[in-house]
């Protein structure tokens, strides 16, 4: 019987023996990691600006994707459906700020967190009522998202690269770059950052809390739509996407609740590591399906050593 040591070490020999397959595994993990990071960004932006942990971000991904597909099925051209879906997400942001958040200003954090759970349940019910619960096809060809693949031949082997995955990665990178430019260069972006850095000081110089909340929730809606399109192109559009979206939670724990950089780095790391672990250790040792829990165990181990996450700021309370 093989020793545990040899079982744990053997995968490294497999990686060296078949580097082309390793590249394939890493690429697939990278694509997942980019999408995890996108979802986590929505959490980070809302938390930085309002100290609200938005549990509804996952269902927002589903709701945005369902709205897009639903509008197209009603005869709306695809690109116009994207614009109208963004309009729906803006109306949703305004409604959440007016109906839910504004009446709860200065309430304890747990009350605001419970409010986002209420938003989640409401959007699930609304989505099922309007769109139904069955799986729907994402309109990839109508949005000019290619569905073919490229075959590369590194190290004498073969690596298959799906064109839709490349499109998702490029689109995600472009969205993150635009978001960083907005946060660092625009007046409103600096106001959002100021609110995140010092809540009371930002309010004292006239920054409108309600305006900032609407903007960050709308940005979270844009991120949700982009993520919904990318995930929907891979797995279809249904409420099962909410489970995938919740993978952003360990990303936040690993990267830190307030760090944009942490969300990006942790998302990429978790995406790659969970895929590599699944293929090289999970299937041989545990029979597979380790992707369902690997990220949470990794985040838990990090939290035991660094509770604020790898990129979070250490909280020092003076008494």
C-alpha cells in the first residue's frame, strides 16, 4: 500500500510529466477565478461605501442574467436587452436605497445584513414569478460571444482554449480596469473611496450618502450582469448560478472585505488552486467533488492566522 507521503507527492511528478495538461487545468481555474473575483468586487464596493455585507450579490447575478434572457425572449434585440437590463439594475439600486437602506440608516450592522437577506428572498420570488425556474440558454451568439475553441500545442501536447472563456477574461479585465479608473480618477469615485476610508469625515464635507449608495449598488448590478453573462454562457441561466456566486464568500474572507486588490488576487488564487487540487489530489484521494468545499477550507485556514484576510487592514480598538 502506498504511503500517504507518496500519494501527496506523486501529483507533482504528474504535473512535470504532462505540462500541457497542467496548463489546461490552470487555464480553466483562471477563468473561474476571474469570475469569482468579479462577484467579490460587488461585495467589496458595497461594504466599503456603506459597511453593509450584501448577501444579495449572488442573486443579483442570477436576476440580471434572467432579465437579459427574458427580454430577448420577449422579442427585444440582444444589445437593446443589455441596455434595458442595465436600466432595470439601476431601478433596483434606487429602490433598494429608498425602500430598504434609507430607513435603516444608523441601525446595527446585523439589521442591515438581515435586510440584504430579505432582498435576496424577494428577488428569488420575483425572478421565479416572472421568468420561471427552468434553465435558460444564454444568448451568446446574439451578443457576439464566440463559441468555438482554439487548439494550442505546448510541450508537444494539446490545450483547448474556449473562445467564450477568452472573451470572459478579456471582458472582466476591461471592466476591472474601468472600475479602477472610475474609483481613482473621477470625482464620484474619490467620494466613494473617501466614504470607505472615513465614513463620518466624508459625510461632514457634504458627500451624499444616498447618492453614493445608489451608485455603488448600480455598479454592483453592472458587475452582476457581466458575471451572469459569462457564467450563463458556460452553464446556462438558472437559480443554480446563485450557488456559484456564493463562492465569492471565501474570496472575501481570503482577500479582505475592504480590498479591491484582495478580491482580485484571492479570486484568481482560489479559482486556480481549487481546480488544481480537484484534478491532482481530490479525484485520486477523495473521489472528486472537492471544488464544492476547497475554497471554504482554504479561507478558514487563512482566517485562523490572519482574521482580517491577506489584504485586509488589521483592526485595532483602543480602550
